[in-house]
C-alpha cells in the first residue's frame, strides 16, 4: 500500500480532500470511499476503482461530492430557518410552488403561460407540471386538467382522486399513415426514441435502489450498482438521466430523490 507524502496530503487538504493512500498502479490518490486489493505478479496491491475495473467513471465526481458533503455539514451546523410552505407542502420559491400559486385560482390558463412562468428556473417545464399533478394526488389536495393548449387546477380531494382528465382538441381526420411492417421500415428517429430493454431494466433497478431511503448521489448510486449488480456505469448514468427527464427522479442539493 502506497501512502501520500506530507506535501501531497497538505495539497489535497486545501481542496477539502482528506486522503492518505494512493494507487499502487497509477500512483494517483484514492479519492473513492473504497479501495481494491489486486494480485499483480503474485503480490497484493492496493488499487483504485479505475485500475481495478478499468473504469474511471465512478470517480469522476468524487471531488464534487466531497464539496457537497462539506456544504451539507455547514448547513446542519448553522441554525435552521423555518421554511415557508406553499399549500402546506411545497417549498416557496421553487418552480412547482410558483406553478401552484399561478393555478390555484382554478381558472383555465394557457399552457404556454404556465411554462413561461417557470422559464427562469431553467428546468423541464413539462416535467414540473407533471410533478405538480402527482403531488396533488399524493396529498389529496388538487388535480390538474391539461389539454394541448390549456391547463386548469381543481382544488379538493375529489379532484385529486379523480382519474387524470385530458381534453384534446378535435382534429381533422387524416388519411391513416402506412404502418411500418418491420424495424427496417421505421424511421431512425423513431427507433432512437425507444429505450432498450436493458436500459429499462436499469431504470427499474435505479428506482428500487432509491426506495431504500439512503442519501444517494449519482456517483454513489453508480458505484453501488456497479459493485452489487454488475451494471455498466454508462448505462446507469443514462438510466438516471432518463428518469430525471421523465420527472420520476428529482435532484436536490446533489442528492437523487424518488418522485
């Protein structure tokens, strides 16, 4: 096991990294919370995850995670301020809270106006609208009626438990398009939009793992699924991105939260 010199440790400490070991193969500091034992020419060597498994993706965000942990610790140490809740559940000043306040008059609004309202947050507007609807059902407090161009909120338990109502504009009848009879006849964009079976399976595994209630960052989740389920880190990253895009997962202070 190779140890860092005092000078190397002092340099890393300035960046908030407290490390004492370095990899016996690449000679880099082992920033990951775990290290590996690998036999090389009959001798046991202490190596990093990148050298042990040939992948460096797991360690790419370690520094960022350490910084987030430091910020989180500082916040815990500081006196907590009482957070203002909108509708008793939503954090004030967030995109979802602003959407609620915009729609709580129960009037019909243009969908474009609702999306424009939260454009300043630079988030997926459609995903936040869907999340607002899910929260209403979860809390038993409101429901949303969405059409192609409009959105309306209905308050009350009855509206929250009602089946989602989507009013569609009447469309002119068009001649039925010829259906593709094989994968080769389908358009490339159509095929590209279909998640693979492997990706869907990984997405399901990500959701099950987040249900354990631990504080999962993207990097910790990736490392866990790689070690415990032999998942490819690239596929895990893609699965998490798909879930965030669909609104199934949100990111709060760097931690993944199951919606």
